[in-house]
């Protein structure tokens, strides 16, 4: 079967992967309402395309934290990628580099920061969970810095792990032939089988529930890398992120895996963008499966988007070639959306190119006779 869109990889991954692994990647928290809404909410935004504009040349390039990339489509951190494919994070790093875009490596990767750096050149960010042992955190940040990573994406929505019922049913744990490579050799306890989810038990034992805005400032004392705050959904927290010296915000609900019944990220995006007032860039993570979704996010003020599940599903299906195809398909769809909307560069994408369900009716200016 010829793959013609990103979503088709999910069914292939489901056939190929053990149930425990597929369910871990695919499922959300509790009723999974937010999981469905992350996708459905994009359908509440329609286009207002402009016509008769010369779109023979379209420029997708952009700059993120000073780094020029080929398109505003980047790779989100997803944990334990070697469960999907033996190449795991190596394949993801190479595919991102080939596409000229940014990969974010998870703290809970099955390849270390040094191993990912060894795959060759590329702009890479490091996603950070803050452990109770701050020496471990400081050591990890310094290793990422030494390995050439360019920013820290600090996950702030996980003082405890969301209730993921598929993982509880499956007694999820990391397969025995894999390890969380960034923590090898550290006496931190392992992700063993537990009475429910092995990951939930591991998080309860290791992750610092006392994490606060003070820690965003503490991080800035131990690294020169810019810090993106990942997990913001409200204007209030957007303003606090700016005050705390964050270099950017990632509007994220953790792939709908934490608190169910939070809004989709595309619905939360505009509130956060308005609160940031252009002082720092705002990115979107969650639910993007089409180039049209990318355009809608940019029209609502995002500086770029991150994709997560499409990466692990295509990795499971076709390895590095699958991820390359996902990035290429999204790129081509996004470019087509720009052309058909009358936009030749990212700066030409405006709020006027879309209409949403929550907009007030537009005043109708009747033509004068």
C-alpha cells in the first residue's frame, strides 16, 4: 500500500509493534477526551484563502532561537524510541538532519545525548525532566551542552504521571534489552514491573514534585543554553514564563497523556500567544497530522510546531525512511496550503487567513452602489 498521508503510519505501527509498546505510544490519559480533541479541534478552523497572488516561489525557511531551519516543522521529544525500531533515536536524528530541521531528544531516550550527537551534524534540543537528585539534573544538562545540544525543553506538566489506563492494563515497563541511556551507571533505580504501570512507579520515585518557577531560574544558573518551557496552556503561565526568563514556550498538553479534559493545544494556543506579546516565541506541540494543521497553528501565532506520535509510528513502520517521508509529506502539504492561501513566506501567514468557531462574526462591509 502506498502511504499518502502521515496518519496512515499509525495502523502499520499497530500491526508491527507488541501491544504494550503500541498502546504506550498511542494512548492518552483516562477517558482520552483530550487525545481525540487534539485532532478534532483543527477541524473547527477554516481557511480564508486569498487569490490571484503570484505563488511561483514559496519560502518555508524560518529561524528558531537563532538557528535557521528549512521549515517550521520540528520533532518533539518522544521517549524510548528503540521500542519502535532498533535504530531508535539514531534514525530520528539522521532524518531530522536530512530534512534540515530540529530534533528534540527525550530525557528518557534509549540512546544517550552523546550517541545522538555521534550521528552527525544537526540542530538538536534536549528535553529535561527534573529529578529529585539535582546533581543528576546538573550533570545531564552539562552533558547535553557538551554534546552540542542547542536548547533545553523543560517539561513542566509532569509532577506526577497522568493516569494512562492502557499502561496499567498492560503493566507497562521498558523491555529488558533496553535502558534509559542517559541514566546508565547512575544509582537511580530501574523501571521495573509494578502493580500498575512501571513508568508511573518510576516517575513517582524519581521526578521532583516540588518543581516551581524558581527552578526555571535555577536552571539558568547552571547552563547558558536557552530554556523552552514545555507544557504551558494558559495566559497566566505564559506571562510567568516570560518573567522567569524563558527563551520560548511550547504550548503542550503532553500529547494528552497527563490531565484529561484540558483543551487541545490548538485551542489554547492563541491565549498563550496573546499573553506572550511577542516577547518570546511560542510553539505548538500536539495533534498535528497535516500541513493544513501547521498553517492553522502559524496563523494563530505559533512560530513553529513539533510532531511526536507521527515520528514513532513511521519509525516503527519504516525506520529512518519512514520519518523522512513524514517530514517530507508534511512539508509538501504545508507548502501547498501556503500556495492555495496566497502566502509566499511565513510572515505572510496572518490571522486573517483563517476563521475559527470562536471568532465573533465579522462585520460585513457592503459595497457602495
